[in-house]
C-alpha cells in the first residue's frame, strides 16, 4: 500500500466513505477538477509512464504513448467536453397519468466508494480510464494497480496522491493478499479487468455484500476472413492488431477462420506484414515488446507446437521474447485452440465456408470481440445477427475501443457491464427515478 493510505482496508474504505457522504464528490466542478488534474498527470509524466511501461513489458515508447497515455487523455478530454450533458436529468411525460402539474424523470446518482482492480497488460490505460469514469460519476475510488507491472504500479502510487483529492482517492499496491483483504470490504461497485478465474473470485466476494460488479474479461476473439478479400491489406491490419503489445491484449485477434485457398494467400501475406512491421529480426526491433514474465513465456512457448509455423517461432526465455508467430493448418483440438492465447501467436484454422465459421464460433464461449474481413453486406449481416460477442468489428480489429461513444465490455464468459464515454457514467452511477406530484393536484 502507498504511504498515504491506511494499511487497514476497513479504515481506508471508511475514510473514503466519509468523504463521499459529506457530499464533496458530487458537484460538477469537483468532478471536472479531478479529471483535469488526472489529464495533467498524464501530460506531465508521459516520459515517466513510458519508462515504467518499458520496464514492465518492454513496451515500445511510441506504443506506450499511443495505447496508454494518449488513449487515456483522449478519453478524459471527451468526458470533460460532454460530462455536464451526460449528467443532465432526463424528463418523461406523466401528464396522462397524473395530469399536467406532475413531473417525472431520471437522474444519475453516484454510487459511493468504488474499487478499480487493473490488469498488467495495459497497466496505465486499463487503470486510469475506469478511474476517470468513476470520478466523473462522482464517486470516491480505491485504486488497485497490478503487481505484475511493478514499475507502473509504483509510479501510479506515487503520482495519483500528488494530483488527485487524497480524501477521495487512495492507491493500494500489492498482490493477492492485499487484493483479498480489499475484497472483504463493502464497496458500492467493483470494477475488475483480468481473467475469468479471478473474475469469479471477485464476483463471489462481491456477492457477500450484494455489490454490483463490472467484469472486463477476455476469451478467444475470432477473425473470419472471407474469400475474395484483399489478403495483403487484411494481413497488414491483422498483424498490427495481433502483435501490438506482443499480443498481450484482451481484444487482440486470437485465431483466424478462413477457407483453404484464402488461408494459403493469407499465410504468405502475414509473413510479409510481420516483416514490414518489425523487420527481418523482430528481436532487434524497437517497435516490438516482450512477454510480461517467465510464467507467461513458458505457457506461450508450450503452444508453439500446434500446426505448422508460417513465420516466427523463435524464443528467448532470458529476454522474455517470443517472435511474432503465425501457425497454419491448426486443428480445433490442438493446445493453442484450448485457451485464450494472450500472446504473439496467431493460428489459422481452415473452414469450408461462412456457415462452418459461424457454427465454430457459436460452439465456443462468447468472445470479448469478433472481427471479420468481407466485402459482402450479406455476410456482415449474418455475422451480426447469428453470433454473440462483446464487440463486433469489420475490417479493422481492435478499433472499436478508440470510439468513446461505443460501450466496451463483454458478454457471457467474456464479462459483464461496459464502459467508456457515457457508458462509464452509467456503470458507476445509479439511474434513479423521480416523480413529483404536487399536493394540490
């Protein structure tokens, strides 16, 4: 825990709850001030955050700016621009029930004290964007960065108390014991990003207090590539999305479904796309990251025996390096298809047609995202209507995250609840019904 937070989680939550009950976090100007200060933190410490992200993940500086710092700044800017509008009470017509003198509507009330638990793969963005949403909604927040990204965790624990209201925001560092202790407390909402195993633990703990949860999980996000598409451009877009952050992205393309002829063309074009991005030796590229730790390196290395290597396959445990790898001819029952990959390995699974691809997707857990490359409006319509996923993207994987007006979240095994933009206000607030019927009516 940071030195500005009590070591007793009960005392910590009680302190923040007292602040919330005082009404301090409710005014619009307080919310906007916290968001502005958080934006200033990100702007003034871009280099420090990039250094920490490189220490934790080998994250290239340009990628750290783009996917972590600047992404978070854009989200805050959009929220500041629209917050007053989003918070405005919504009126409904009740004249037919109670007459013209009555009025009714809804208003967003902040929930209280919120716990945000972040993952290690985007340890700044996936911590600070939910925190921004919780503050924008008028809550006090306990911030739990990932212990698996220790440099980023320490930096956040140092910086947040310098910029934000320390009576309403507290950072708790640590691992499983600290998180477990926090989860025994009664929060008004818990926002967790990570894997399904821990998500179930969070949900069981929350159930003790009937605390609502948002679970941003993962899963095997499929890509369907239709016959006849431009495989060279498809490969370039796939490679950029798949191998960013060394594949350690919850909405990264997990595997490709396509027909045999398209698979052959895609194999060659993916090999070219990887070389265009990272050169002939990605290990020497300053644009390519590393695996977070040896445990994940060993898990990913064990998946490389599936199918046939098209490109990549090289590993270096000491450097936590796994080359951007494409596997072809992968069978559905092979190890690489049994779990979310969460690394720089892209399997290609051959299917006969769209019917088989849709059946393949529907036979598995609902993914966090589903992508397709197709020139057919009918195919897009069928995929949209006949599959279920947290998000759906045509032509550009992962891009839906960058649209703040779109909800980001999962369904089924890939999570529950959604955030970004106005959806963050909704998830961290209670939409309260209000009816006013004058005594004289």
